[in-house]
C-alpha cells in the first residue's frame, strides 16, 4: 500500500501491476455510479497521519451513469472507505486555499449504507485535469487504475491550467520521470512561466513547491474517454 501527500489518484501505484488491467467499458458497466467529481471535504479517522476509515465528500460535475439517473450536477456524494488495502479509495482534503482535485470516479453502492458509495475492486478514480480551454481531460499517462485500453492514440498535447498538472521532482520516481520526459509527456515548469501565463495556481501557506518542478503535457479528452466507457449511443 502506497499513500502519498499530496495525493494523486487515490489508488495504489505501487500495486497496480498486481491486478489485471481492466477496460473503461468494463468498469463503467459494473459500476453503479460513474461521474466526474471534485473533492470538497473529508472526514477520516487517522493513524500516524494516514487515513484508515471514513468518508470523502465530492461535488458532482458531470454525471455519466447513476442509479435511476438520480445524481445531478452539483450533488454531493459520500464515498466511504475502511482499512488499508490494495486499491483503497481515500482522497486528499483540500485546504481553504486550494480547489479540490478532479476525478473520473467508478463506484458501487455501499451494501452497508444505501446513501453512500464504495470503490471498485480495481480502484475508484482516475486523475482529471483542466486545460487552457476549460476542457476536462484524463491526465496521461493515466494513474489510479490499471487500464487495458490503449489510450496512447487518444492522448494529445494540452496546455493545462490546473495546479494539479504541476509536480515537484520528489513526487516522481526517477525511472517514471525519465520515461515521461523521453516521451514528451512531461516538461520543466518554472515560477517565471507561471507568472507569464497568469496562472491561477494557489498554494496553502508553507506548501509552495520548491526546487525542480514539472508539468504534464498530454491528456485524453473526456469526450473520447466517454466513447470507450459507453459504446452504445
């Protein structure tokens, strides 16, 4: 189990290879709820600063699939998790200075409480970023769930205007960083570039990234991802 702060997608990158890859269509077909949502708040029981049980509350931005089509944009959903295990579904809690991360979520109804949801066995979330045209895209390479879909041909160069498109050097494994640099999926990012672009990135006091930083350059438009999730019109 790997938990990292600040969180990326709330699944376990170190153990993804242990679970067979799954397609977006399979995930969407088995899920009770498929939505684009933004983290708003969490209520976790913590041990040694690691969440071990509790709920996250996320605001629905785009509902793709829900029980009886009951979920609407703006609704708040309760995603519950308990214990530490492979592909657990915990989310970072944004501070008052930050906007929450956005995710494409695949969830099942909680059998113990009909008012809340749980993650899928393969994971529950894929990171979503916002580009300069205010369009949503899966961050590429995707992380959070090991997918069998070949998303490479669908990934395009994007100019992200999203604080979560920026990563400090310590958050990336050297091999992972070097691979993305070689593929052009990551480039250096400087404070001067941020000012020149008029970035709206805000960091909580004392948490501003220092040293070498990177920004992701490619994404899969959610319109294209939706076609993989739901093949029928």
